């Protein structure tokens, strides 16, 4: 295993060059010009140049004063902006304002956006150490990028990345990292492929339903890139094994869908001082960050404790747009490559909020919490804890006044006891399967249709949904409305399928 030199020497591209004006001419405004990658060879690799100018035209002239080579790439012989180059002030196209005469204010950002073909130029030759000829060809589009090159590609080959969860996020992450040439990929997943996974987990196919995810993902990764060493961890990640499993890798990628594993992964990464590339998704929204306690905040700095069970629905309860994990997972893979290569600015101390409906990316700053229970100076958590318990998810093993187990409901049905079995899922879920004898009132229609329950107010009511989260909310609501005996079926119809009737399909 390499011990990667996590040095943040990002080279000159990250610096801002400042061009200062003489004292007598300070009336002009300080503006940052963002130079795109293809033109940085004319700015000594600077990505940003600060100039002082009152208009776009003056800003360009100020830029050309020190970087004359840029001029023919931006302006034609007559001094007009070339038609394959666009200029934006903040996010507005200057052609929609006053072109070169567009006024600039202090702090404005002038962005140069040229057309990019997306192709590569000439394949590279030369010595590449332990990359063989087939690898040189395979990775040639990487080798052409100065930020990767042969050295970067060799670094990727020597890297070990652990992907936790092979669902919607984990599968695009694993495929892109394999294709990019990460040498060792660890995959943590013990689940099997379900028909309801295929809407977003495009690595799997219909004929693989019921087969182990980890094994089928490994087959696909080997087909993409046989140079990758795939290590399977087909077990549930727990406090007992997490430090051993994570300890063998350079970067950990969190592709999980539940809070206990998310906190477990965070705390283990903090204790092991490893970067944790975080992503999460729900319906149309995604989040992305890189938690690395050595260099910035951790997940607990952002969320010291999880929401109570049932308050934040999972994708199984609330749904997710099929393409969303592909987008967020690809962004996670991008962050992993940046961390491994030591290039760019990883999302350390920043949280990306993506909204697929608005098509909006917003980045907010994250600060390290000095009172963080795991990465702060006086941590309360110095070893891994019981995360199911911490998240309030300790399995209910006995009935109480608010919960009931599937086996107990079965006995009530068998004894023909009088009670209301209330299904609060959506009609399409009821179509997939339902417990015989149940009444459907979807949670989404509950307030309007609550009167349907009133004749049964004195009876015992057992509420169920898919996994128990929605039904817990409805049960609480009914108790507050004065229903005397309302119980939540623990684990929902999924637990019913496991414990009572396996012919009920899981979804
Ligand atoms: Zn923290």
C-alpha cells in the first residue's frame, strides 16, 4: 500500500495573480478574470488573474498587458471578440449587456468560456515506469492532462480505495474509479440484487436479480479494467470490523443509505485519519463533501447527531430519481481522483447541495466544530460505539404500547381478533403486495380521509407501511388525535415478508 503524500501543492494554477496599478489610477475596479484551462499556457498556468478595470474591454486590455499571448485567442484582427469565445460577468453573458462596454464593479468575476471540443490530441510516448504499453494506451487521455500525466497515473495505480455500499452511489463510483485506473478497489456490500434496484443501479441487469451485488459488480469492474485488483468485503460493516476493513485503504467513499453506517464510517475515518468522500441523495436532491478531520470538518461537525428514526425518510421510503445517484456518485468519484492525485480543490470544508429540478449547484462553507464529539480537541468518542443504538434504531424485540411485531399481528389475525389493520402506503405499493385484511388509507391522503377511521375509534389500530417509518408518524398522529390504542408494525411489510410470509415480494 502506498502512503500517499497528501501534499496540497496544487501548483501555480490555484494562485491568483494580481496586477497592481499605480497609485494615481486606483479609481478602476478590482476584478478577477477566470482563465480556462486551454488558455492557461498564456498566463503561466494561472487560473485567476486580478485586474483593475471599469469595463470588460478595459479588463481584457489590462490582461493583455501582462499576457500578450492571449490576445489573438480572444480577439480577431479587428479587435472583436472571437465567436468561439464567450465572456461572462458573474453569470451574465456580456453580449446581453453592453459587450466590451459592460461596466464592472469591485469584486466582479469575468469568466472566459471558450468552446472545448472534448477530444484529445496526440497519444503520448515515452518511459512510464511500471505502466505497460496497453496501460499507456488505455490511460492516454489521462496522460495528456498535465495534472495527471504518467506520474499521476502511476499514483492512481498504487492507490487503494474502499467503496462502502454498492447501490445507486457506490456503483457509478466503482465503475469510474476502475476505468480511471485506481489499482485496488475494496467493495463493501452483502446485499443481493433486487428488482427495485434496477431503476438506478445500472451496473446490474435483470437476469441478475437475486444474485450477490458484490460479485456481479466485481465481474463488471473486471470487464471494464482487468488491471484493477477487486477486494470484496461481503459482510455488514460494524463497530467490530470497521477499523480493520477501512484501515487497509487510502480513501474511503461513503455510498451508504442509512445513518448508523454513515456515522460509523465517519467516526472510523476520523480515528484512522482517512479522507471520507461523502455523498447522499433523496428524490431530486444530492449532497457532496469531503470529510477529512486532519484538514477540515467531519460529518459530525455538520450533523452532531442523527434525526430521530422516521423523521427523515430513506430512499426506500421517499424515493429517488434514477439518474440522481449517477450524478452524485460521479461527483464523488471526481473528488476521490482529486484527493488521490493531489490536484484541484477537494470539497474539504465545503458542502455541495445539488437540486436536479432547478438544476442548481450551491456550495456552502463548513467549519470545523471545536466541540465536535469525535474530531474536536476533547473528543467524547475515542473508539467506535453502537451506531444502531446511537441512531435510535435498536431493533424492537418485544411489544410495548406503541409497537407490535409481525408475529404478534399474525397471531391476532389467526385468532380473528377485532382490530383495524391500516396500510398507509401509496396505492401502487398496495398493488405490489399487502397484508390480507388490511385497509388502505395512504399517508399522503390521510388528513382528508381520516374520517373513514372514526367509526373504529374505540378499536385497536395497527398501522403499517413499507419499513415502519411512515406508519410510525401516522400512529403518533392518531394517538395525538385521541385514538386510544394505536400500534406501529415494526419494520413494516418488509419485516412481515421476512418473518411471516416470504411470498410477499420485497421492493
Ligand atoms: Zn468533527
